C-alpha cells in the first residue's frame, strides 16, 4: 500500500520513459556473424533486485544488511500493476521500486505516514485502485458474455424493451372554481372604500371542491366509454380541458415509443393492453385521471 498512491503516476512515467526518443544516436546493429550472448535463466526464487545496506533488521551490519526481491515477488508486483508489462518498463519499474522502497522506509521513520494529509491521500489512492479493479473486472466479465447469454437476457426482460404507441387522455382532478365578485350593496356611498369581501373572489368552499372533483371523476368515466366506442381521443381531450375550465389549448394525446419503465408504476399496466383496447380510468389523487388507448406495439 505504501506506493499505491503513485501507481498511476509511476506507470505513466515509465511508459513515457520507454516512448521518449533517446538523446544519443542508436548503436550500430551488430552483424549477423556476431555471436549471441548465452541466455541466463533466472528461477522464481532467484534474486532480481538486491538492495545492499538496506534491511529491516537494524542489528545487521555490513554485507549481512541487504534486502532481496526474488523474481517471483517482482513479477507478482509487475503483473498487479500492468499485466503483460514489457521488459523495458519492467527494468524501469525495478529502478523506481528500489528507490521508492528506500524513501518510503525513511518517510515512515520520520512519522510522515501519521500526518492527516497522508491518510487523505491514501484514502483517495484506495478509491483509485478499487475503481481501476472494478473497471478491469467489468471488462473481463463482458468478454465472457456469449450471444446465447444476450438472447436469454433479452427474452427474460423482453417486457422492459417493448415499445408502444398510445393516445392518452388526461382529465384534471377538479374544475377551476371561480366565485363571482361580491358587488357593493345598493345605496352605498360613491367612492366608499371597498371591503375585502366586496373586491375579491371568495375562495371555494369544501362543498364546492368536493362537487368539482366528483364532476370530473364522472366526466372521466364518460370519456373513457366514448373512447372505447372509437371517438377521437384529441376531441375528448379538448372536452376535458373545457370542462375543467383550463385556459389554452389542450395537449396532443399521442405518445410514441413508450416503454414500461418510462411510465409511472401505477400506469404500467397499460403496456399489457391489446391493440385497439382502451384502459380503465387510472386515477391519481394528486393530479387527475388518465385514459390510455393502445394503437400499436
């Protein structure tokens, strides 16, 4: 964990170092007749990095004080950072790792890992590493998905991908109630200051609210029956707006490419209608009444 915070910067630096052009001209290519150097075989337990004068046991002195990294340990590190890392970058990683191992140990002795900002950096580094691991895992999982898996998933979730074209009639929950302005009584003096009750509309009473809601509920049932007989949904929508006392033009009833998931949960049942069918009145106590007619899917 001590170097995870610098993993991204480390790999970027190593890659840049490999790609950067050399300042010196390339050496002449040896002739074909030049004998090849014998290949050196390195076993898993053989040392590939040796740090002399650097050891965990402070009592060790001289040649006894050293840290050895085996080939298996180093390859495990390289594969964790970047699977398939090229030999050139591996050599640069070995140099960087040796340096960072020494420096991080000195930093710990100075207590730099106990500072608040260190914890914040480590938390952020942990999120970076976990995000990268998740991305790699998802890519690996995606590579294992077969055409058969895709077909099976679609068949099991076919209803979620089904699209339909509807006509939807919306009937507001209640009528707009506007009580008439109370006129001043006969005989009132000209220029007399009007009282609040004589200059403003009275708010609707509870009885008026209940009556308006019942009227719109009854209207919705009637419009639904007419829609089932084949009347034009747009014509019925206009009637609903006029009856509710709403200003302006009524909206179009046509809805295209509707998916089950795009509808409110209590309205998703309309996706089960057959072509030409009209739904029952679907009511919402906060908005109003909805009537669907399925044209196609």
